[in-house]
C-alpha cells in the first residue's frame, strides 16, 4: 500500500479556524483522496462536504481536479460547498448556523 501526502491549500488552516470560531465542527478529509472534498463540516444541525480552494491563486489553479469534478458531479448528497477564503467561509458558516440553507 502506498502512502500519499495529504495536499492542502494554503488557506485551509485559516478557513478551518474561522469555521470553528463561529461554532462549526470541522474534520479534515484531506487524506481520503479520490476527489473527496477536503472537509466535513457540521453546523446548524446539518452536515456539509467542503472543498477548499485558494482564492489567492489564479483562476486556472482554483479549478477542481478531474477526480474532484467527478466526485462533485456524482455525489448524491447535498451539494459540495467550495470555499475560497476566510471571509467567504465565515459568511457561509454564519448563514448555515442561522438555518438559512443553501450553498
């Protein structure tokens, strides 16, 4: 069995911290691979899969990988949330905590 290093975007730690500060439970899925989103987030009595992209990178570097795109397009649960920076993460988490659904 080979080991793969979990590759995370530079802003992932800050996004996790921001979500936790507003009361979310956050679990990293970065080591799962195969296109699985980066985070499992519980907030507002709901569970979300979250993909983190670095909003400071050029748009071409923020695109989903082929494995991620396949996962997102075939996932039968709630839509995968894509967060690109701390402000977006905080605003999204605050909406979800208040029970105002959506992504």
